[in-house]
C-alpha cells in the first residue's frame, strides 16, 4: 500500500473528484499512519510526502461542497501525519510548516474538533521550538505534553 502511494505521484490529477477520490486519500493516510505507529515516522516519511504531493493536486479539481469539505479534512489529516513524520526524523522546520498547513485545512473543513486538535498540535510545536504563542499565551514547557502525548491521528 505504501509503495502504491509513492507511485501515485506520477498519475495525473482528475479534473473532477468524487467521494471515492477522497476515500482513497483517507485510506492511504490510515495505512501510512499504521506504519508510523509501528515503525516510526522515518519508515514512512517519504511515502507520506509523496502521497501529499499527489493529493494536493486534487484541490484544483471540481467537486461538490460535501466532497470538498471532506477533502479538506483528509488533507488536514495527511498534513498532520507529514508533520509528525518530519518531527520524528528531526526536520523541525518542515514539521512546523506541515502542522500549520494542517490547521489551515482544518479551518477550511469547518470541523471544530479537527480545528481544536490542530490548534493543540500547532501550539505544542511552537512551544517546542521556543516560540511565544500570542493568541493563546505562553504555555510553560514543563506544562506542555510531549509530542507523543498529543493526538497524532486526526481521523475519527
């Protein structure tokens, strides 16, 4: 499954997407998350980034509002996974960018639970990088949960 996700990067994106396309992104994300959980982010980081490259091209396709909302949620979940896999291999700047993008997709999805999760991860990322979070205040490092204490999977 992971190899198929990497190979998919050369496939052209469809001009119109349906729920099947979104479910394909969700399934690939679940499969790569399982590898992440079992072997760590280094084992699947490249596949996650390749899948993300392909999935982002779906954003330019047309689809119903329901499909687009679910695509935004799936993209947020995949970006979140990319953030964690990059974090796991020490690419902190890249992980920060993926977490920030996950938050933006969560906002576009309109899913308040997803937005809350992304805010927690994004804020924790800022704290770990030593940044102040002006919109929510500074959380002392000793009160911040470690990266594994945060919810790594966004899918319900």
